[in-house]
C-alpha cells in the first residue's frame, strides 16, 4: 500500500470492547422491571444458573460456577483445594498482577517460574522448581499463549500436584483439540471487558470434581440452602454446609443477561481473531526487525491481541523511539517491561517483597516484547494499516540508530 493511502486512512480503534448483542436488551429490561437481580431469588432458572449450564455445556465441563471475576475464581480455586496456610503455589512470572494477588489472598505463597521469549513457561525452570515443596500449580495462559500442557500435566500428575488453569484470556483456545480451562483440575475464565466475552466484570470456575465444585459453590456465597439451586452431588453440599466461610463473590443476574447472548458468538469471534492475528503476525514476521513466536503444534489459538519481539534493538531508547513512532501513526504498543508500574512486570509486584526474584529470561522477554490489541472485528484494511505503521516505525528507528 502506498504511504499516502495508508496515512489517509484513520488508525483503527482497537480499544473498544466486544459489542453486546441487541438480543440482550429484552432480558435486561425484564430484570430491571422486576428488580430480580440476585441469583438466588428465583426458585429456578435464574439467568446466572442458566449461564452456568450453558457455559458448562460449551466447555464440556461437569460443573461451572459464575463469580464476580476471574481473580475471584482463582482465589476460590485455591481455597477449594484446601491448601494449608503458607502453601507454595507455582505460577509463571509473566502474568497479570491479579494472579499472584489471588495466591496471597488465599494465604498461599506465590513462587515465580521463568517464561521464555515465546511467552510460555520455561519447562526447565518449571521442572526444577516443582520439587521445592510446591503444593499446587497455577498456569496462567498469559495473553492466551498456552504453555506445554502435555509436559506440565505429566510432571504434576506423577507428583500428585493439582493444576489450576488461569484461562482468563484463553476462552476457545484448543490444546490437542480440547478446550483450554478443562485440562487442569480447575479452570478459571474472565468476562472483564478486554476478554472475548464482555460483561464489564465477571468470572467463571469450571471443574469435573464434585467435591471442589461443592466447596467453591458454598464459599462463593451460597449461604444456607442456596446450594440446592446448583445441580450436582447433594451429599457433598450437606457435608460442607456451615463448615466453610462465605466469601460472597457471586455474579448477579444483569451480568449473566449480558454474557448469555455472547456464548453462541464465541467460536466465530475466536476464528476471526485468529485470522486477524495470523495475518498481521505473518506480515511482521517477514520483517527483519520483528519476530512472532509461532503457536505450539498442539495449540489452536483464539487471540484478540498480538505479541511480538523486537529483533536487534539493543538499547531501551530505540525501543521507546519505536513505540513513539508507532504512536505517531495512531498505533499504541505496550512494551511490558518499559512502561512505568506495568502490572505485568514482576518487579513491580512489590506486595511480594521489595526485592524481586532473579528471573533473567522473563526480564529479558518483558524488555523487548510488544503487546498490541487486535480485536476480532477489525477489517483487512485496518490490519494492513497497523502492519504498515509498525514496519515503517521500526525501519525509521533502525535507520536512525545505524
Ligand atoms: C484478565 C486476566 C485476569 C484477571 O481477570 P479478572 O476477571 O479481571 O479478575 C487474570 N489472568 C489473566 C491471564 C487475565 O488475562
């Protein structure tokens, strides 16, 4: 595309979240008219209960519990595993600050494991750390990049260590044809606005384990006999009644009304997201200044953003100059390690202690990895605008640096 044509076109708006289908309106009106917003008021078929049923069916899980956020789902997962206070939980060092926070909230200790230049868990470091008194593993599939789940499951199964999947950003991602979030003992999802399904806020916990489901349901705030509104093994609920604290992390009916009409759209959004991603990824990867790590062979991705590495950018100031040059064309790139107080840079998690752990692989990746939102709704011309602008920005900076 000629440069004047590219500049004549407006930079696409990549910040708007997924739109809410019009079909949500009638149900929202009905809820507003009746005031029936609490999930446990209706004797049956409350919107939250219907959402749980539909989400479990979509994933092929036995149980689904709707909660206030993915962070709440992660916290309840750790509580439902009944880990002792101070238990060590292995998590990747490349994740969102809410993940180590959920571990702390559950009175556990996060142990950070290295993540490599391909945005996935470094398996040598994972294996080395697994034998240091790890009680549970929480795999955060950050930005929808799946770590080697075959190896992770094998290593954890032989040691009887439970695996929780943080699938917040991996809805519709497949691993060997199976849905991400259903591989581990528990899977957690997010409906925060910048995920594939947009409810502003919201989360889901899925499991096939009836004991974990019963414990999580009660702790999510199914007080008294409200657990009877969750299908499942009634005996476990009887057993846990009044024995577990109530953390009140329930979802309300309006959120479910916003989410339910998006469930049938997930696969289409994921397919378009992957097409857009692969198109821009191929264009950037063909340019010597960028590299885009490929998906693992077992993985079918469902991305709504693109991560790529800058190649040959030795100095931080050149990375910042690239970022500014892209910004001048209307394209916002986040370099995880270079923006102040970034919530995805582990050294900013001061709540874990003042001295960050020594994680040179993850640190090097975060200093050069670029993050670009790439929503499914973008058109081919938008994608070309973005690729042209990034390639031009990189060439401009590298020519000046040379
Ligand atoms: C968004 C996100 C979270 C947090 O989800 P909330 O619903 O906002 O609590 C956790 N982990 C990952 C990988 C995420 O992308």
